[in-house]
C-alpha cells in the first residue's frame, strides 16, 4: 500500500465536507416540503424564541463559570 500524500487527504476531506453539506440541504428540503411542517414553522415568532432562550443561556453561562 502506498502512503496517502497530504494533497490527496485534503481533497478527500473536501469532497466529504461538500457531500455532507449537500445531504443536509437535501434533508432540509425534504422536511420543508411537508405542508404540516411549513404551517408549524409559519406560526413561530423569532422574537419569542429569543426571549425564551435568554434565561436558559444565562443559566448555562453561570453554571459554566463555576
């Protein structure tokens, strides 16, 4: 067996990275193609999500600082 040169390893890692990104986009497209999912996402308000997440993040940071 021959040793893998650095350039070949980088090319393979790049190919795997782009393949993973493509699969993630494809999967998100399949999920968002469902009518029920789109209705649920339409009801979400980003401001409410952020307001609800702030206390949890603050609590996490306080625990992490201990």
